[in-house]
C-alpha cells in the first residue's frame, strides 16, 4: 500500500480533483485547498505558512457543526500526503481509496510547485 505513495508518481499530472461513480465531482479542490469528502467525513489539505495543514473533520450528530477529529501540520509534503492517505483510509475504511486520494493529494501539492523541506 505505502509503496504506491512513495513513488511520487507525478506522471498523471492531476490537480487533486477526485471523481465519484459516473465521473461526478466528489470534492471542492481548488488552487488553495485540496478537499476529499465521503458521507459526513471531510479531509482537507492546505498550505499554512511554511507547513502543510491536514484537517479531518466530520459533521456532528443531527448535522450539527463540524467536529475536528485530526489537525496536524507537516513541514514535508511527503508526510502531509501520508497523513491524507491515513485519514482517508480511516474515514472510508478502504485502503485503495486512501492510496488513490493520497496520490492525488501528492500530485496537487506538486502542481502547487512549493519546494519540499528535506530536513526532519
């Protein structure tokens, strides 16, 4: 599973937009934020200063205000892509979906052309 994400396959050249069944748009990804939605769950990736922000939130019971389940900052784009993959896998309970979305998030970050920090 993780080997697919580590390859950083930029050849696809995607912009992070995901498609559901029938090719319908499944997210609100744009230039500033990458968003994946599944049911009440939402995973967002965005640039926050010199770091990448990953937020996993879900709508509260009875469609109340969103509850933040996970909020993390990563200096390295690779770690942010791994985090997106983990949160999507957790939300969807589908490893293949997590890998697919993680790869799309990596492509989206690459398209943003922000240099990756190499030191940990």
